[in-house]
């Protein structure tokens, strides 16, 4: 099967076809599809069935992942994956991943030499958001317990 130029950027030798079934992340150490594998599969689905049907099949499979699976949680913060999803109308990003990739893109455009800083920002923003959420959840818990401090 000939590979499209878009697919070649992602394919690391995976034997994924349009008829493949995703290998989901299970509990413990196991093999599972990476963000790249999900992009390869969508590219092959699109070549086989067209964009609309490919998106329906892909989103159905994507949404079958558990909430704690690696790809479901982290692919949206992979800016290459997020850009691929945007180009193919796949609604997998959230407000935080949009912000993360936006900051990374702006940082890259302003100063390509500061890639380490962009990587730190890409990790720091989601961590900061989680930290603020935990702080306010704890504060609300204390108020509900009657110990306003």
C-alpha cells in the first residue's frame, strides 16, 4: 500500500490498515497505540472511506478509551496530534490543550532557540491548572466542613 506524504511523517513501521482495531492502553505495562498510530489509522481510514466516515469510525473508537488511558489523556497535549486533529475536524482537544499548544506555537514563532522554555511551558500550564483546581477543591471542602479559614 502506498503511503501518503502526510502519513509518512507519522508512520514508524506500524502495520495499521483501515480495517485495524485500536490497541487500547490497559492497566499495567502493556503495548498500546501511540498518538502517531492513531494518526496513521485516521489517514488510512480517510483514504479508504472518505473524511466523514473516517471521522465517525475514528471518534467511536477514540471515545471507547478509558478516562485513565495514556492516549486519551495526553495525545491532546501533543501539538502535532492536536494540529492533525484540527486539520481533520476531530474534536479531541479541550481548553487546556488549546492553551498549551497555543503557548508552544507562539513561543516557537517568537524564538525557536528557546525550545526548552516552550517544553517547560507545555508541561507547566496543565500542572498549574491542576494545582489551582486542587487548591480550590480543598478550600471548598474546608468551607463545607464548617472550618472556614
